[in-house]
């Protein structure tokens, strides 16, 4: 029997990860004793702070191991509301907040209740690998908005307007962005908000890297630009990047009441509540000062600047200095290699693991994560510099 008669049609558009073979090969090489430099990581290399771990342990010891409300505990949602108000100037009531199994889960839930067959989802290019696949799972059509390195890979209001059709339903905005580290300023977001309000387009604003932002720039939330855009925006965030809690799987969103109610209903019948113990850990994280996030930002700034200084010395590579997150998105056009060949050969020949740009929509780029120590960055760049001279 053909495979397409066995699977649901919506799955046939989902592309397998082209990075899976590389990451799998890197793990295999490492387990065989090879010294792999990991520039592929999409998570901080810091450990979760002890006070957060202790809150989780206390939850277990006190028996807080049962179901919670689907959308999260009342205490956690109250803290999230306070966070939105303090950091983002956003007023959400607890009924407008949904706690989920990570920010990815929040983005997926938002798309599921907003987009469907016949709808178009606008996605700036380069994009995080899961956005178009999520749109496909909703049976919507992903439409990519081209950007340029000259504008730090950010869309303008004019770019957005050009791509809008009568079928456009949602814009996914990611600031700071993965993979390019782009950060939208107040003027840029204001202009985008104006277009979305005029055309009645929903915005899923993925702000998961909010706390990792450089050069004195200020994070802005598009939902704060007035009542009209607030009523069209789902603001997504989480604790994975800000508190080194990737494995705890806690994300959250704030949304207009009707959208939040729809997402609650969806989550009722899919995952139910996020992990109860991780929710207690999240309460501890959100109750604490921003000391840990500040430490992260300072260290990532140091690593970014060192990595940039090394790449500048390699004439075959070019890059835009990231304004946020912890990735360097590098143009490899001068090497005349496509991104998958570049990544595969670098791993096999020099034991350096990084992510090809093709899954992000640009095959002439690679993504280097600087979520590793300066010593590892130095070692990895020594190998890359030597290897590029040979190819």
C-alpha cells in the first residue's frame, strides 16, 4: 500500500528536518570519542538556577503532582500577567493567559485556532524552521516575505503590504529572531501594526528571546501599540531562553479573550495542563529579579563580540551582527557550497557541528550558535578558519 493512502493528507506537506542527519551524525561521532565543537545548540548552555530547581523539588515533596487547570495554575497566571504589565506594558487578565508546554506549543495552538484551509500565513524569511510546518499542519498556506541583509533581515510595512492578499489571515513576527537575531524597533513595529489593523490581520508575536538583547536596544511588544492591534495580537513567550529552562517545557501566551478561550478548548482536548512541577518552578522564576537574565545577556554579548571578531577575519564569510538571541547567521556564498554540503563536510572533516541555512529558507547561509563558552568558540573558529582555507 502506498504511504500516502495510510497517512492523513495534511501530513504529506510536512517536510522532514534536513538537519536531523547532521545532528544525529554529530551525536554518533561524539559517542565514538570525537571532540565535537557544538555550534548547533538552540538553548543556553547555562544550568537552570538552583532556586528554580529547589522550587520544583519542594513541589514534588509537597505532593504537587496532580492535574492542574488546563491553562495553568492561578498563581502562575497571575505572575505572568504581572510580567506582561511590567516588561511589555500589556494588560492581560488571567483568563487571557494560557500556559503551555513551551513557546512552540503556544505558537502552534494560536495558529490552530486562527488559520485553516484556504488561509495564508505570512512568515518573514529567514524563519524559524517550525513556522511553515505548523502552517501546513493547520492546512493553511505559508507565504514568505523576503528580507535583505541590508535591513538586518527585517520586513518593512511596505514589504508586508506587498504580500497581503484577500486570503491573508496571520502574520508571524519573531523579535528578537531565530536565526538572524533581528530586533524590531518602535517605529518599525508601529508601521507594521498600522498595516495589520487596516487589513485586519492577526499577529502571532513570538518574543521568546526577549531577555537576550544587545547594544542597549529595548524590546518592544507589538500588542502595546494600541487597542486595535492588541485585539489582533497573540503575544507568545516562555522561560526556556530567559531562565535556561528548555527541558522544563513551560511557555505561555496572552491573547484577546475569545482567542484565549478557543486555545483553552483546544488544549483541553490535546495536552491538557502543562507539567505541574514545572509550573511551580516557573512561579519561582517569574517571582525573582532579572539577575539571571542580565547575567545571560552580558555573557552572550561577550561571546557574540568574540565570534564576530573571528568571522571578520575570514573573507569567505559575511554576517549581520545579531541584535538579539544567540545565533550568528553567516553568508557562505563565496565558498560556492550549499549550506547542507558546508555543514556536512565541516562536521565530517573538522568535527564542528552547525546548522545549514536551508531549513531557515536561505541555502547560502549557515547558523552558528554562540550558546557555548568562548573557549569552545575559539576552538571551533580555529577549525573553521583552517578548513575554509583548504576547500
